[in-house]
C-alpha cells in the first residue's frame, strides 16, 4: 500500500493539461474503429484467460473494411459474424428492413430503436447500402487475381531464463527441448467473404524448431494449419471448406468451435450465431475441424451442411495395471490435452497419440426470415478408448471410443421479441437444454433472458454453450441481462445470474451453487470521452484442502465471494492522442482465508496519428494480497495478438507497443512489457521457475498486405 500511495500523485500530474486540450471531431478511420471493437470485445469477454486464441474471429472485420457488407442483403448470420451489432440490434434491423423495404441511406439506421449514434459510428466503416457486392457467379480466377493478401511474421520471447531451459537429459527426465522463442507465420488471401485460403505455422516457447532436435524428430514448426474456403459457389453449393475449418451448431450444446460470448459487459449478447462452417486460420490447436465440409441448398427454404474431420489429438496415455506388455490394443487415454504445448519429452510422447474422427451435419429449414429450425448431428470416434481416472467428480464423464449427439435448435423473431434455444441429447441418454428470449422493451431498454439445464450425465467433447462452466454439463442456471440508454450519452449494462451444480466437480466434493451480478454505467461523448463505473460480484462454492470432515477422501465446500469495483476514464486529448486511466479495487472473502484485498491503477497513452508512427503505452501499480484478488486487464499487443492478463501481488506492470506504417502495405511493430514484484514473490513454478522477481517479454511483427 505504501508503494501505491507513493506513486499515486504522479499519475494525475498531467491531468489539468489534458482536460484543457482541444478535441477535433474528425471521424476515426476504419482501422482505428476495428482495433477499438477488438479491444472492447476481448476486454469485456476476457476473464480467466491469457492470450486470446480466437483472434481470427476478428479477421472478418478486415474483410468488410475492404469490401463493406451490404445491409440490404446481409443475413442474420452474416451480421452476427461481424460482432458489430448485438442480437437485439440485428433483430430490429432485419425487422425494419422487412416492414419498410430496403435502406436508402446509412442515416436510416438512426431510426432503429436500439442503435445509438456511437454504435452506428462504429459500424459505418464496415457496411454499405446497395453496394456492388460480388454475386455467386464470380469466377474463381477473378477472386484469386483480385483478392487481398496478407503475410504475418511474428516473434516474441521472455528474457528471463526458466528452469526448464537450463536442464538437460543428464540432469532430469523432463525439460524443455527447444528455445524460449515463440514464432508465428501466416499467409492468407481473401476475396470479400466469398473466398479464403491460407496457411498458419507456429512454434510455442520450449518447442523445437529447425536445427533443434535433441533426439526428437524435427518438424520445423510444431503446429501447421491450412485452409481453402468458398462461399456462394453457385445456387446449390452455398459453402465449401477444405483443410481446417470451424463448425458452429446451434447454441453450442454439441459442437461450437468458433468465438462465442460468455458473461461480459455486452450484457444482451448471449446468443451463439454465425454461419455453420467458416474458414479457420487461428492458433488454437484443438478447437477446429480438419477435413472437409459443404453446405448445399436443397431448395429455397432448406439447406444441408455435412462435415467430416480426422486429426491427431494430444492425450495422456495410460495402460492397465494388470499387464506389463505394451500392447496398442490395451492402451487407453485418461484425458485429452488442451494446452497445445509439446515442449518436453513427456509432452512429445503424448503428442498426436490418438486420432479423433468427427462427422456430422446440420439440416436447416427456414420457411421465412423470422423462423429458423435446425436438426444437428455429431459423431465422434477416438482411436483409443477414453478412460478418465476413477474419481467421484468424473463419474458421468464420457468413457469409450464412440459418442453420438443429436440436437434441435430454433430461432424465432416477432416484432420486438426473439426467441432462441437448443435441446440436445447424448447417446447415453443425457439431456442438455438452453432457451432464451431477447426483448426490445422500448427505444431505451433491451432485455435478455437465458435458462440452461445440463444434466450431470450429458456428454459432449466440444460443447461450448453460454454457461458458468465449460463443457455443457452438470449445471442449471438463469441469466437476466439488461441494457438501458436513459439519455443521449448514457448507457447502463447489468446482469444477474444464479446457477447450481447438482453433482460434484473437479476439486469440489459436493453439489454447489452460486450467484453473480455486474453493473456498469457508462457516459460518453462522441469521439472525445468515455468513462464508466462498474461493480461486479460473484459468490460460489470452492473446494478446500482441510481435514475438517469425517469423510476420508472428501473435502468441505465453502462459499467464496469476489467483489470488484472499477472506475475507467478515456479522453481524446486531440484526434491522435488518447489518455486512459483505470482504478480497480476489490476483495475476496471466505471463512477459511478471511478477507484478502487489492488495488490496481494504470495509466495508458495511445498515439495514433495519420503519419507513419504510432504507439500504445501503459504503467500500472498493483497492490493485492495474492492471486485470489486478481484484476484481469486487456493489454494492447501486436496486431491481432490481443491478450487479457491477471494483475496480482505487489509491484508494477508496464508495456510499450510501437508501430510503423511508412512503407506502402507494410506494418512493422515492436513490443516490450515487464512485470516487477516488490513483495518478494518470484515468477513461475516447476520448469517455469525463474528465481527472479521480474518478467520481461519482447516481441516484433511484420504485416505485409498486398
């Protein structure tokens, strides 16, 4: 606390000069708006996460920045994919278009009840009215010749050496085989939203690269991805995907491999949406399909999507204890690995140790623009049986090699109301269901309601619904979300969620329940000022390690409350320079640890002129009692490499991002960030231990668009 108070006055020293500056109201260009949208989405959604691995979800914004989306032809899925509009806004936009005909001017958007001027301003660079969009007869040769190409080359690493890099085979059985460098290369070519093809390659820190074998097979990059995607090939073939692609079915109860909102400051954005199949060009190494897929029109009202995938999966191999023979037919896996790391001999041993085959389809019936019904099927096959370890919490987990899921989902819109939902079943009889409603109460208020109930014995390997926990099982809850616009420059976002888990969970040895609420009040002035106050609280059960129980293998479950308050201030000093300040304060409390408190203050400067140079910088002071009182903060990174990090312990955090765009088509970027602990804490444990109280990250990226 003394450190915090000592430096606090320094942060506000320049405040009077900032507030007296003149502000130009020149419209921000599309790229600045694009970066702002990405930041808002990730910062509002990003919690309990590190690097945002679905950054490719925002590539569609780059597509529409170059070839704007025609609002007179756009479908619900296309509008949802942009992340520019909330589901309520999309429904009202489509309803307006149906009742009054095509838009004549972009300014008509002001008549849509839930669209305020700020939302319209952000959407303008990416949409158009009666534009000359390419139709389904565009030849492939033309799309290839006229498409937009981009090449990304990125490098970053931590400067402090971790223990895993210093060990060797003569000292340990487990150590990092490669260098601490992270390397990333991506090439992609696109023609609007009709065509996309490209390749991605990545090496994580600790993984081997060319010239580094250490007795292992050298693969160059550890991860490779390639895709080819076409949309609107002709009247029958609506989409084709070859290579890597993502699949989004319903509300995510059986399969959802794209980006989907959870509980966030976007309080009414609770619906999964977007096209069933999409191109995949990200570095998330498990949430995608590898094979082929196609969407076919069976008439004006019916579409059929079929997909198949087969790829290697990293899994923890186990063998029955009653035999010493290493027989492939006897091997099983205790769990599937979702980290994507292949750094050590043990991790390499598990790499692609099984094959996962996925197949399925979606039959869509849409008799009119208001109603949509979908029948979804998914089959999974593992080359070795999945046998989770015998623990009480995983009693109902999937075991074996084959799993099938079937679901029906719906979406219906009438005036200011829209309804959505999905009911799914797994082949063991488990049921999961989610139902919701969106209501535009009037011009100044929108409401979202979501009820979900996932049976403890429901099984799905890649379920990702809107929920408190991942996996779509063992949960029942009711969510109420509200967005109000009481004045021209005011916005209120709030939600309240209650939930329960009827069966045990990992490290929680009894049924548990919880509740969470969030309230944000925002005031903004166009292209000048945005400030908000937010409070957030969550109370739910967590497991303990105590002996205060008569049960031999069960620990008591107690309630833990996390409360946080935030004051955020962003001010445009001039058209090119923005100053941001944020103060977070909160506590975590439970009956075992008592109350732990924390504070965090940061100051940002963002300089984005029309010249070649720009930068983003931050200095933050952190003063918390530990990880239990952590504050998740969005950090500006290299382009499309955003992240949300937890700030905790006592110390400082700072970063600087420099960007140069003085060469036509080329963007050069550099980033340095450092965290320093002043309370004696050290970074890392195990192979990641550094025995140092600071951590420094450096990186550079080149982006060539041609």
